[in-house]
C-alpha cells in the first residue's frame, strides 16, 4: 500500500513538473511570436525560428503526434495543418502575413483553406500571402502551424538527402520526384512500388502511407501526398543550401491594425445600423454566438418543410437538413420570407449575422409552441469568433451607438455562447456546462452564474459535465501533461476552448464597470465536444464529428431558446 502511494505521488509530481514546463514554454512561445510580429520578419532556419521550434518541441502538442520523432513523418498532423493553410504553401519559401490590403482588386485568385475562412493569394512561384483579419490569435495559430510544417519539412530533407556538401538525393526521393513530375505514366503496380519507397522514406508502414495517399488526394489531384512531400523537402533543401532561404514577413498595415478593433468596430457598427433601420434597436435583445443553422432550423424548419405538430425535437430532421443542401436552401428561403434579416459580413471580421424578430415569428409549429410566448424580444445570432477576436467583437457590440444625433444603449437581456470545445472528462459529442473560464498562462479567471445547468441536459445518449473550463491561447499547443494537470488537480477543469474568457471579459466590462448594458442580464454558456485531446485517436487531427454533432448542437440550442423565451418568468433559474 505504501509503495503504491509513493508511486502515485511520484507520478503526480512528475506530471505537475511537466505541466509547469509546458506552461512556461507556451508563455515564452507567445512572447517570442509577439516580438517577431513587431519586428516584422524572421527566418524559420535562423536563430529566432530555431527558438520557436525548440519551444514547440518542448511543448510537444498531442495534435502534432510524432513531430518530435526525427525518423517518422506525422501524417495526421500534416493533414490537420494543411487543411488550415492555403493549398500550395508547401511550395513557397516566402510567406507574408498581411491585413486586407486590396489584393482582391488585382488579378490574384483568392485561395481559401479548407478549414479556415481566410483569403490567401499566391503572388508568384515562391511567395504566398495570407490575410489575417481575426487578430493575434489567428497570427499565433498560423505561426504555430507553419512551425510544425517547417519541422516536418526539415525532417523530410534529412531523410531524403545525404547530409554532405553535395546533398545527394536518396533513391526513394528520386522515385518520388519522378511521380511528381508526371513525365511517365505509372501503372497501378508501379504506383504501389512508389508508395513503398515513400513509406520507407517517411518512416511509416505501407498501409499508413496508402491510407494517407487516399486521404490527401482526390480525383483532380490523386498524387497530392507525393507532391507535398517532394515540395516540402525541396524548399527545405534550398534553405539549407542557402540558395533560397525561407522567410516570414508581417506587413506594416497588419502591424498597424492588430489590437485596435479595426474590423470589430466596422462589424458592430453595421449590426447596430441594421437594428436601427428595422426599428429593433429599442427592443430587448438576446445575443447568441453560435453556428448559422441551428437557431434558424429550430424556429423555421417545420413550417418550411411542411412538418406538423412536433411532439418532441426531431433530431433526425435536423440531421437530414445538415446532410442535404436542397433542404437547407428551403429553410433559408422560408426564414427570409418570414422576416429573418441576414447580414452577410463585409467588414473583414468573417462573422455573419442573423436577426430574428420574435414578435413576427410563429412558434406554434416549433418545439417551443407549448411556451405560448407573446413577447417582442429580438434574437441576434452571430457566427463563431476566433480566440481574442471574441473580446473585440463583443466589446464593440455592447457599446452605446449614435444614430441621427442620438445615443442609444444596447438593450441586452442575455448573451449565450455555444460552441465546440475539447473535452477532458468525456468523449466526442458530450456536453460541457462551464461555471468559470480560466485563462491559460495567467491568473485571470472569470466565474459567472450560468443560466444553463447540468439538469438541463439529462439525456440517455449524451453525457454532460459541469465545471471550470480553460480558455487556451491555442488548441494546437496543448499536451497530455498540462491537460491532465488541469483535469486532475483542484482546478477540476472539464474542457478547453479559445473564446470563453474573452467573451466573459467583454460582458463583465460592459455590464459591471462601464455600464454600457444593464447589469441584470443572464448568460448561457455550453459547449459540445469536438475532440478529446487526452484520448489517442480522438484529437482534432483525427477528423470532425460529422452527424454525431447534430444532437448535442440542437439540444444546446433548444435549452438556450427555452431560457430566452421564458426569460420573463420566475422559473428561468429554477
């Protein structure tokens, strides 16, 4: 018994020590990135770039898998990163992070990454420009992914070339080059032979490499995996030979705009202008940060698709709508006809908005018909923010505004935040109800009274957890040690996300300090688990939720709308 106790104590203190080391490395990484941003440029293979790499390797995030293993390429992490960076970036030695500087006015075709809403432009053979509109969090996110990419690229170079003064390519790399150049038509057998050589080069089994080949490629570009490996290695080699050194630059306009709410102010002013134009600015307002479909579908889908008398929430219907474009189009068309106001964001914030006047919304044929609501509240749904951008947009939205010489206060009655998050205690699809947001790397903490409670989510299929959540500086920087520390110590954290503390900071400043809005508003926070970063095979790099996310999304939406529609009644917090 005594031996077991000593062993457990040793494990605890080792985990705590590694968690402290990770926290310190994350803090230093962000300080370094901020310094390089204001400096204006750096070379990934230079002293500054090597410092960032060293810190990322110290952290060794779960999402980047085998990044620290020099003889093995990390395929899942590579797919995750390339889905969030512009296609073709592996071919570019020069990467420029810019603001919205009018590239769309030229002949450049925008390149939009598969999993990020940002415009990127291939300027020439060697340069890629990436527009940064969402603030510091986006800069950190991009630099972290690029650092991982450079680590993997240098790994390929070291495996593909003899490390002498001539950098002679290995036989495997010559075969990869042959596939990429496409001068010869490969039979299926020859392609499989090439894949065997590729698997040998990158330290993966043939099965893993074949699966990656099929995952990375498509009908238009079946050999994409070969091209990515070839170009990453080639650009890294040119850097090592100093024939074309890799560089990252930050434009002067970007440095000037970051941190000054440039896009958030434009976005909030447009929203307030639309509220004023529709004579909704003096009505009780409920703000929801969520996706652009669940509130709309719950309020309009039954009538739009001729479904009658809902006895209970039809999750299958919402799954069908998610799966079929023609159904989504029908619901959107009907909602607009019934008075939903849609703001297609042009501010650069990449946050679209829906405004719903409940006095014009027929709730009889919805899951809320039994509530017999007869008020005149207004619901404003806006799309997900990203990291620190959450403070910017919420802070600007809650400020008083001027129209026609008069100043108006926002009549905010509630703010609800629904989103995806990493869970620590459960699995994909489960629900988290935060009681506080703890800001990673600082002593900042934001306890609050959540109008949503654990009892609201009693369900046979889904599990729900209640407790503090960690607002992290970047989801791609968390490792097992620091996450285990947050979960198993007295922090008792249930999950991690990127916006909660930023939203709550803006809400508290507006309601309790600057008195821009009434102090008696209620808040609803709930997240559903997109991943479990502590569980092998369940990290973000393992893929999305798909239709598994439908039920938790709509169950959270159901509870938020119930709180809003009952907000004038005593049973709200009972």
